[in-house]
C-alpha cells in the first residue's frame, strides 16, 4: 500500500461579520476589525513557517505579509527566520510584479502557478520570487503542500485566504484549524462572499469543526476550531 505523504499543518485565519461575510461584493479591502484582531492575525502568521495567500486577496489587499518588528525579533530569539516564507497561489499566473509584496525582502517569496503564466510575467517575477510552474491547467494544492514540506522544511502554514482558496483547501481536507474572528457588523448581500466564497454549491461533504477556544475582546469574538478529518 502506498504510504500517505506528509503535509504541513494548515491553520487558516479569517474575520467575518455577524452575517458571515468576509468582504463586500466589490471585494474591497474592507477594514472591519479592531487593532486586536490585526494583532491576532500577525501572531498567527508569526507562528508559521510559511504564510499562504490567493492571488485575488494579494492583489486586492496589496499586502506585504511581513510582521511587526517585535514579532520578528521574537522569532529571531527563538532561532527562527525573521518572517515566514511568503507563498502565493495562482492558476492563471497574471501576477503584477509591482505589487507591494515584491518591494519587501523580509522573507523569500514562492509562487505556485501553472505554465499559463505569461512569459513576460515569468521573466519579471523570477527576479523577485521562486517560481514553481506546473504543466496542468490547475494547481494541485496537496502536491504544493508536500513540496513546501519536502523542499522548504515547512511544518506549519498560515493560510490567510481568501475564501476561494480556503474553500478549495477545505474541499480537499487540507485545513486543520480555523481561527475565526466574528466582528460586530452585518453587510448583507448575496454577492458578498462568505467564508466559503460565493459558490451556490454545497461542499462535497459537510465539514465538522470542534470548538477548542473562545475569547471575547470588546465586541469581537475570537474562535478557534479544529477541523475534523
Ligand atoms: N475577512 C477575511 O479574513 C479575509 C481574508 C482573506 C481575504 N479576504 C477578502 O477576500 C477577497 C478575495 O477573495 P477571493 O475568494 O476572491 O480570492 P482568493 O481566494 O484570495 O484568490 C483567488 C485566486 O487565487 C488563486 N487560487 C485560489 N485557489 C486556487 C487553487 N486551488 N489553485 C490555484 N490557484 C488558486 C486563483 O488565482 P488566479 O485567478 O490568478 O488563477 C484565484 O482566482 C478580498 O476582498 C479580500 O479582502 C478577506
């Protein structure tokens, strides 16, 4: 029998409104959580060997995926690198090399994409990141995780979304923990994505979560779920 390959532990962190929305219909980089929540996101990122993001969130939010100085220093004191590896996933590969992440050198950037990435983009990105391009039209997320473990010694991945990537990982049983902040707002709107995106389809099987921690700070609730496999 073929042994099951080992993959890193995947911990996803999201914030959602009381009515389950993670953003508005225009996918605007909405700022609906507190400073405490932002610190929570940074702390979760600091615990990981790699931080993972989908192309749309990277583009929309234009994030660098670094860490505040105190958390960088704490990692160094523990014998770790300054910041986790930064990993981007994209099927089409049309990633703009002028995004802020490419102006910051806090940690290496790894891009998993396909041969659909235009040559010109490949040339531009090669100077700023390591590219892993597969021949298939779509990435295999399980293989990507195995590669992160085998080639980069990644044991823990902080998945920061967005919902399209999170859903794909969830459908394949690749998420182990969900840190969920419930923020005191409601947005409404059928076209505003929820945690599992916009798809009208049910998940292939319902995902069972086990609540392992719950804290409140002000009007926000910080939940930690273990995902049952
Ligand atoms: N509230 C929160 O906690 C939170 C967290 C994160 C993001 N967000 C919000 O979510 C919105 C974006 O979410 P989204 O669902 O549209 O986008 P997303 O998941 O960030 O990115 C989707 C894109 O990532 C790539 N991708 C996703 N899954 C893939 C897979 N299995 N294989 C290969 N590539 C994959 C594809 O890129 P290509 O199109 O290039 O092929 C896809 O179009 C933004 O507004 C952001 O602000 C909110």
